C-alpha cells in the first residue's frame, strides 16, 4: 500500500491550500498560512504537531477549531461533528461556492462608503454586511494602510479615495485564495474517486473503522476541541461545524504516531469549504 500513500503525498504537495496539506513532519518553525485569522492570534504553532509522549499503545489525536466566528457568546450555538477515517471519506456536499468579492471601482467605493460611515458593522454580528470575507479584506486593508474611518461625512470622500487601492488589493488577494480553495476541493474529489475503494479495502483487512471524535474542553488556543485515541497510521479527518450564518468543512489527511499526541489546528484558512455568509 506504500504506492497509494506515495501517490497521496505527491497529489497533496501540488496544492497550496493548507486544507490539503498532509501536515506530516511539520517543523515548529513553520508558520501556517493565515489568510483570515487575526494577526494577534497564535500563528506560530503549526497546524499539526506531536506535542507529548503517552505510555499507551494507541495514538491520541486532538483537533482544535479556532475561527474568528467562534466567540465565547456563541460557542455553544453550534451543530457539528468530527470523525477520523482509515480511508478517504466522501467529500462534503457543497451547494455553492461564494461569488468573488467585487473589485469594480464604482461598486467597491460604494461599499467602502457604506462600511466606513453609513453602515458600520459590529464584530460580533453573525451576519456582517458584505460577508466575512469582505470584513476581513476591508479591515486588513485599513490596518496595513494605516487608515482610520472618518468620524463624519466631511472626510468621507478623501477616505474613500485613499482606501480604494488597498481595499481592492485585499479583495483580489481574498479572491485568489478562495479560488485555490475551490481547486483544492476538486483535487479532494478526484483523489476520492480514484483511491477510496483500494485504500478502504486495505483498511477493512486491517480491521480499521471510522471513529467519531468526542468533544472535550477547549483551551486558550481553541474554542472547540475534539479528541480520541486511535491506532497509529494514516487517517483522514473530516469535520463539519455549523454556526449562525456559516458552515465550515474541514478535510485533512494526517499520520497518527503511536504512543504520542497528534494535534491539529483548524482555521478559516485551511477549511476545505465554507458556506453561508462568507
């Protein structure tokens, strides 16, 4: 079966989206791609790492969900599941992919005016104006350009002119990242069709079955954590997490080391798809 795993590594290495990275052999010096996470959050930890030894015959997998929308006030208002499979599971059904953010000058300047003064959005709003991608792009652009929203309409025209270029660049960056997310999802679908049966047959022969991960207490690095003991080897983690206005899907291959804890960090950036007001 080494040929199948080699095929897997080669296929996944072609994809730049973190959701498709195997996370194996990740150095502590590596920094994950963080398109959407707050820069003040913990970003030095790799998405996957072995953190401690265990005197057990099984490996221990720990999955931490850390997304901006998981504020403490809504952390319990969720519907979700997390499972680990000894073979590639069927990819999630995605009803639609969000349309690219507008970069047209007229419409983008109008959005900047609305966001900058007329209709400012609260960070705690589960349905923010323009969707979460727009909010990330807009606020990151202002931060990088060192711009502040005007306190009155007097300075609105000047603010819009100054903000247009950096906001447009951030929208283009977000659109490119989301396009790579869609491409990664297509690769997952192709890999499933081509390899699921053979890898599943091998797992059955080894008496390995899918395991549902149980929810455990979170930590300072995570608002939601799942964990479970599993045999060491190659596995696929699939997580669905629904919040008001959003549904996250994660789909990651990972190697579990026996007698060790393998920790995986799930974020907006490495989700295989995000549906809703994204």
